[in-house]
C-alpha cells in the first residue's frame, strides 16, 4: 500500500487514506474524494463558511483531521473545491454552454425554471450556496476573497457575453447595454435566492421569474 500511495494521484491518495481508516466498530471506511466533497458542500451550505471547521467535516465523515490534510491543507482549499463541485451541478452551468443561434430567451426561461424547482424542493430553504457565500465572504481581502471576486467577475462577463448574443439575434434592442443587463439579471437571481430562503413556492418563484424576463424583453419561445 505504501508503494502504491507514493505513485498515486492526489485523488487516489485521499481514497486510500479513507479506506485504510476504520470507524469505532472496526469496519473500513470507503469514502472517496467525491463523497468527502459532497458531504463538506452540504455542511457549508447548511451552516455557512465561518461555522464550519476541518474538525467538524472530519467528525461528520468519521475521519481524523489529519486525513483531510492529505488533500486539503486549509479549510479555504476544501471550501473552494466544494464551490467548484456545487457550480458543476447548478442549472446555471447551461448558461456557459450557449451555442450560437440558440434562443437566449428560451435558455434563460429554462434555467430560471430549473432554479425555481430546485429551490422549492429544498425543505431547509438554504438558497444558493454561491450567493450565500458571496454575501458572507465577498468583502474579504484574503486569497479566498480574491478568488470569490474573480469568480463573480467571470460570472458577469459570461452573462454579458450572453446578452451580446441576444442583441445580435434581435432578442433585445440594439441600444441595450449588455453589461448593465447582465448586472440586472444577476441581481434578480440574488433576489430570487432571498425569496426562496423565505419559503416561497415553486409557482411563486416561477411567476416572479417569468414576469421579470418578460419585462426586460425576453420571450419564451
């Protein structure tokens, strides 16, 4: 096992360490890196960044703190990977997969509807992890804060690019400010997150979203 560990990838090392550990009953744990990220993401989502420590994550997974350090040197490292995992599962990832000629309006309606459905299914009303995180940590000046700001700027740039496509396809007027429209849409999504956390129904969230998209000029084709 030692020889294998020396030549294993970072992800494989985490799995090996977790499998070698045993719980109080002596059964081997079989958590993979993906299991660890998924569980940690849920913890951060439920309780917020400041409320979670590596010790708490380790306890939740039935691990020793030292095990986490085989892959994550700091809580910030673990948290940022959790954000990457969460983002990959979010309906908004479809907005970055836009194909030329595709209806921007139809794409927005589709993504907004999926967001509304997901938020309404969450019995804990946690809202959006990324939005919650930015509200909690967006003004931090450390390395994590800078990463969050960079991520936010990338989100704005991506939405701005989408708005330019909408203008080119005559879905929005030629004199539309693409950057301003991107900020408006992202601001609405933040507001939708707040409304969802208050326990709004899926129909209420969808009605709000459809009215908003209609008022800014998009149609559901």
